[in-house]
């Protein structure tokens, strides 16, 4: 694959990740600093499994990074 194709795919992934209102809320919430999935789930008032899915999409789009501390991510 060419560099342009890779850039296009990453750009499309970022746009798709930003298309969900929940993910925009997560990004806004994370601007104040790192949070674990439980904290994000509490803020969104949604199950942690949903947050994990959203975080996977944001991580794949390279909009967030993950850091593991003990049993928290």
C-alpha cells in the first residue's frame, strides 16, 4: 500500500470515530486528563462494555492512547 492510501484510511477512521456523539463526549472528558473506563462509564451513564468499545474505536483511529495501571486501563 502507498503512503497516500494509508493516510486516507487513517483519516477515514478518525472521521468515523468522531461521528458518534458518545465518542465526542469521551474526548471532551479526557481533555481534563486521563480517566479509566469506569470513570468514563459513570460520566456517560452507560455500561463499561460500551465504553470499552468506544475506546477501541478511538484507539484504532489514534485519537487516544491507552495506559494500564494495575487492573485499570
